[in-house]
């Protein structure tokens, strides 16, 4: 990769808002928190587009909705070369060298699988290269953090992780309940990610990770994406300074090679006080540079997640 900063956002629900609110990605005045113009202002080189379907839906309804999202992704977001769909590391690298923006598809919640690995392979063939195993609810794979019980990965869930490893799909444990994270770390032979999670020792939200989980993900070579969700950051109106406290803890416990960014923009109604959209990304990056220096900031902004993609994607 050439000698300029690579910036990646590991999680945003742009497609969800486009579908549910009938918004335009390319409209310069779009209310999307990560519209195209705001991605440009952010300087983002690779944006992960999460596919999220509101529960409750049947697995069949979930699968059909995911396919509809992918059609929107192809026909709207990637229609004219301003955003370029990627499925390999080499495509990401070539786009970066050519100053083209990359777009990668991820699924948030494996409810659509319904015990059938063929559904996973179908979505892989349609260009999906990452998946969060659960949302907050329980499915055939495991329990999410919103469930009263946590039974870890089911036998089918273990098969899903193994198949994702075989295919070259990134396993994402954000939203997964603690026993499930522990099981994934045992089953996966490749680095995993938590695309949008913060440090529970800084603020005790159920969606944040314990120091032990942070250390375990890092030990296995994975990356945790610090997220901009105010409810995960502080009890008060959250600021960049508050987010930096989480990033600082992630760095202290996990190390500088295991921290990234996953905004969750367009999946949140309330935003941080001084980080309201992609247009404010430069303020965060300036604060990171000031606090940690350019080398560590380069890693946080994208190099760490890029390393995992290079290891996992085929």
C-alpha cells in the first residue's frame, strides 16, 4: 500500500436507513450519517456496509430481505464507480492505489441460515465477506447479548464458524453473548473481529467487551472496532474525549495492533456531541494523531482491520 493513510469504517447501517427511510446515498443533502459526500469528507477508503433486518422475521423473510439489500447495494451504491464492491484483499489494495473507494458487505445476524449452510454459501456467492453471528437476540447459531440465557455456540454455530473460515469470511462477535465469544475463539482458526464494541471497564454496557475478552481477541490476532454509539460510551452526552478513553483502554489491554474503528453510523438515532456524521471523522483522527502519534493512528484508522482482511479473505 502506498504511503498515505488508509481509513476503514468496519460497521455502518447505511443500507438499512436507505431501505426503511427511502433515502439517497448520493444526494449531497442526504440525512444519512454516512452518505457518499460524508464518506468523502471522512476520507474513508473502505466502508463496510452491514445488512441488518429488524426482528422478528422468519428465516425465509430474513434471507429475502438480505437479497433485496444486496440488489440495492449493487444498483444504487455501486452503480457508477464512485463506490466499488470488493471481495478480495487485492481489490481493496488496487482501489486504494487507484484512489477509488471500496465497499464491502457484511451481515448483522445469521438468523437467515435456519440450520442450512447452503444459505451462507449463497450469500458468499453474492459478495458477502463478513458476518456478525447474532444481533441481540438468539438464533440457531448462538445467543445475543440481549438474551437472559447464554448457552454459547450451538453445534450448528460451530459449523458456521468453521465454514466461514473455509470460505474466507470474517467472523464478527459484536452483539454475541460472552460464552459465544469464548466458543468462537476456540473454534475459529483465523482472526476474528468485534466490528463495533467498546471497553466495558470504561463504561459497563452489555454490548461492550471485558478486558479478558479484549485480550483474548487480540491474542488470536483479531481487531476490535471502537464504536461511536453514545449509549456504549458514557452515561452523559458522549464526546470524542469520552471515546478516546475507550480507545485508550482497548490499546492498553489489546495492544496497538488490535484496535480499529466501527462507527455504527446510520444504526443510531442519537450521536456523539462532536461526532455527528462522517463529516466529523477528521476531528476524531486529529485527536488520535495528537494523543497517539501518526504510526498508532494509522493502525487504528485502518491498517489493523486491513491486516485481518488480508489474512481471511480469499
